[in-house]
């Protein structure tokens, strides 16, 4: 039987429950890619799984919200993508770009890079809290 003190996603500070015994891991922020207008989708795991980066929930908050993060860029009107993907217009109105990860070199010459969209209420363990938000020009 699993101990109450043993590591598991359901007891991790980086895990956000979606429904009973299923949630999303918010340990790492999204990175840039080559697809236009990408949306960050957080990986799902079961509550009884765990990884080597487990940190017990409770104590000091480890997650920085996008709205408070120095890597998040947004405009007052949100984002206006050509393809809204699986999100409604209202979601895009409160979305910005996570610019935490620099592009990674590839073997293909001159790829165009795009940063993923995240919602103002999203949060992750790679964020860096600032006193005020920075806007895109």
C-alpha cells in the first residue's frame, strides 16, 4: 500500500487536478516551436504516477502565474491568431506568449520560430515572478 508520504503526482506542488486521479503537470513551461500560433497544452498524468522532479505540495508556492511572469508577453487585446485551434475567442483575449525558451538550432536552414500561447491564469514551475507585467510592443 502506498504511504501518505510517498511521491505521487496527486501530492506534487506542480500538479493541477483536472478530474479525480487525472491532472496536468505544470513543472515545466512551454518552449518555442516551428508551428504557427501554437497553444501550450500541459501533459496529463494519473495521480498515482510520479517523476524524479516531485516536490511535495504545501509550503511556499512553487508555481508562477503567467500574469506575474517576466517571460510572458501580451497585449491589452490578447492574441489574434489566424487559426484559433481548440480555444474560443474569449480565451485568446486573455492569452499571451510564453517566451521563456530560446529557439533551438535545427538541421534545417532558417526555420521560423513561434512561441506558444498561454492563458493569463496558467502557471508553471519555470516562471520567474516580477513586480509588474511586461507588454508586447
